[in-house]
């Protein structure tokens, strides 16, 4: 699904991603972990072309994406993204939020977008909130709407950037459950998270980043119980 070769990204003089090699198979769930500032968000943003790489290759489904040749809006439709802050449109209802991109970007008819939107809200357990405004929802509910909104574009890959970090602890579980359901359905997912329980249970692979590099990659069990690199050990013992 995703192949990254020798990806480099700079912000001015700051070298943020250093020769990153990274692959994600179809239906795989990869959790990206690492300290703040290690480059996790930048990595996701490069995969979604919200940030432009300086060098290296990014292939989606076997084809290199070249910003000069490919329509990046089309590419972004294949790659859904959920952020820490949900950024729902406050003046639109929950259902309208979910319908927005399909009707505006894909020119889906309102009737179809409404039908699909309702089905997605049901999937994230919020069908009864369709006509409410986001301000009436809890943080966990807002994040589930944000997930439904991203799914409305029928992406083939979903990227999550610390989707539960802004939530009160009691609301984290419902969002993780929604993500777990999505993983079970076979969605290809890259998840930046500090929720090690989720990583352990749901991830096929965990990738540890430090200072713009991938230090270690492995199955969750191996990574958590028997990390090979000193850096990984230090990071894990600082958070577990
Ligand atoms: P993480 O998500 O792992 O915390 P980030 O990818 O957000 O890390 O950031 C990696 C580094 O890049 C940090 O040093 C951060 O300050 C820097 N950085 C991120 N975005 C920008 C930007 N738009 N302009 C300049 N520096 C940035
Ligand atoms: Mg980040």
C-alpha cells in the first residue's frame, strides 16, 4: 500500500526526516511511536502530501506519487487523515460534516452522501447525533465524527496522528474501539499513538522513531518485551 524510500524532509536547516525507509502492506496496522519532536507527524503529513518531501520516493499502491505530475487532491482522497484536534465545522451538523467532502470534492449527490453519511455515523455509533452540532458532543464523539468524515471519502489508507491525545481519559476507549473495528474490517492504518495498550493489541507492527530516523521495527510483542536497541529500551521504559 505504502512504500517509502530514502525520504528526507527539512524545515529550513532542520533535518526532520533522515533517509526514512518505510512500508505498509495492505490491511496492515502500523503504530508509529517515539518522543515528541522525533518526526512522527511530519512523516504522516508527507504520506498525505500535506508536507512536501525534499528527496526520496513515496509510492502508493506501487506507483510513485510525483507532486509535479499527480493530482494531489486525488491522492489525498485515497489517504484519509485524523488529527489530534478534530477540526469539525462548528456551523454544520454532524451529518453535514460527514457529507461535506463527498459533495464538495467528489460531487456525490446530496441524497447519496446523506445515505452514506448516515451509514458511517451508525458505524461509529453516532447515528442518533446526526442532526446535532459538534458543540453538543463530547471530545470522544467529535473524534468519532472526524473518523466518519475521513471514511466518507472512501480512503484506502487511514492515517491517525495522536487521535486520543486531546481527550479526557474516560473518552479514549470509545475512539480506540472505533479504530479497532476499522482495523478488523481490514483497513490499512498508520497510527501515531502513545496508547501502548492499543499498539500491543491492534498493531501488526510497531515502528519506533527517534530524531528523524526509524530506530527499530518489530511485532508489538517483540518490541515491548524485548526491544533490541538501547534507544528503544530507554523510550519504552520512560513511558511504560
Ligand atoms: P512529532 O510528531 O514526532 O512530535 P514533528 O514531526 O511534529 O514531531 O516535528 C519534528 C521536528 O520538526 C520538530 O523539531 C519540530 O519542531 C519540527 N517542525 C515540525 N513542523 C514544522 C514546521 N512546519 N516548520 C518548522 N519546523 C517544524
Ligand atoms: Mg506529532
